[in-house]
């Protein structure tokens, strides 16, 4: 993504120097979230979906951090999803659309306490979270090849 102007002007993001320890923390935690998903899936598919979504959110944040920005508004989740889409581009449009559907589903679950997902949907959430994890890690490596990531 080349133009952060509209996001900066609206106060949706702040500039920061890329902090690769911070980026790595997000990625490591996202990977741990996906392991936790497996522990929860059998007893609560809705919560498992929320965990998969959280892993995706961490990956979106790591991606933003790698470009030197962090979300800064009251709608951080929406901002992270939008910017993840802009950075990854058209090739990953369906994945980012799924990420946004998960964001909305998570909001219903958190704020209305309604179960909106089942085991099949949870499995799909896990699959998409794993795909986003790989895509984001690859993107960060390509854009910052001079850094030696542990992940």
C-alpha cells in the first residue's frame, strides 16, 4: 500500500518505526491462537471461530506494523481488515472478504452473545486463518528481507 494519507488524516492510523520484536510477538501469538483453536473446537465451535479471527487480527496488525503504522481509532478491527486488504491487493480479495465476515460475526458473538457459527464454519475459519498467516509472513519477508525473522 503506497498511500496512507486518508488513514492518517482521519486518525485511523499512526506512524511508528517498524519494531520487528513487536511484529514477531503478533505472529508468535497468532500461531499460539491457532493451536488453542484445536483445544476449544470440540466443545465450543463459536469460540473457536473467534480464536481463529483473533489470529487473523494479529496477522493484520503485524502486517501494518511492518509498514510502520499502527491502528489508532475506535474501530481498529475494521481498519486492520481494510488495510490488510489494501496491502495484500486484489489477489487476496476473497480471503480479506472472509476476514471481514469473521469480524462482523465476532461482533455479533461478543456484543449480542449469539452463536452464529458451527463446526463446519469453524473448520473454514481455521483454514482461512492459516492461509492468512502464511500470506502475511511471506509478505513481511518480501518487504523486509534484510531482517532475520525467527518465525
